[in-house]
C-alpha cells in the first residue's frame, strides 16, 4: 500500500485547501480511497474504477498529475458517483461507473444474469436498494415480486463482466 499511495498520491484524502487530511504516513497507509470504501457491495466496482483511473493517470503530464485529486465519492444514492479534479477523466470514467453501479448487487457485489443471459437486478420498491437474485431472496420477507422491481438489460458493459471473475 505504501508504494501505491506514493505512486498515486490522489488515493490520500485531502482537504479543499490541498492539505493532507492525515499527515501521518502509517495512518494514510491504513486509511485512504483504496483501503476504505463505504460503498459496501460496490467495492469490486470501485477497485475496477481505480484500476482504470491508474492507467489514465499514468499517461498524464507531470503538471496534471500534480494537481489531480479525487473530489468526492458518493455511494449513498442508488448509483455510485465519483468526481475528480480532471473533467476529461470524469467524462471517460465517471458516467461509465455510474451506469455500471446500477447493475451491481449492493450487498455482495456480484452480477446476476437471467436464463436469457440478460443482466438482472432486483430493486427494492421500499428502499430502492439493488440486489442480485440470491440476495433479493435473502432480503425478501415473502413475495419477491411484490417487494422488488426486476430490471434487465442485454447491453452489458465489458468491465462489468470482469467483476465476477
Ligand atoms: Zn448479491
């Protein structure tokens, strides 16, 4: 982790003024955007996002690297929202991860496909939280169909296919 935050300093938390939230390196190794993620089932999706972000970051000029920060990560809605200080990167990655997050189980992080091979998500009518079929059955108190809205798509982002691996 030490090498990773040295190579990708934007994994550290920063205040708006650009100062590190944690000055202590030991603390920063334990507590950063890579190690702490509040998105529960979206953890694998978040790691995938970071992996793609690292690839793009590696291609930036030193000046752009220096100023690059993660501005916010919001996992409190029914989709995952990420904003960085670089609009071009956000145009490539943020919308994509947002769309992907709609199809990932909020509990176990897996995808579920129905018998037709379509991505399928069970969204709670009460809380709007999305589950794969197994987790929906577990969460269900009785009739899965009355508790969940079922949504399917055959338009599957190739990055999503990598999450179950
Ligand atoms: Zn699940």
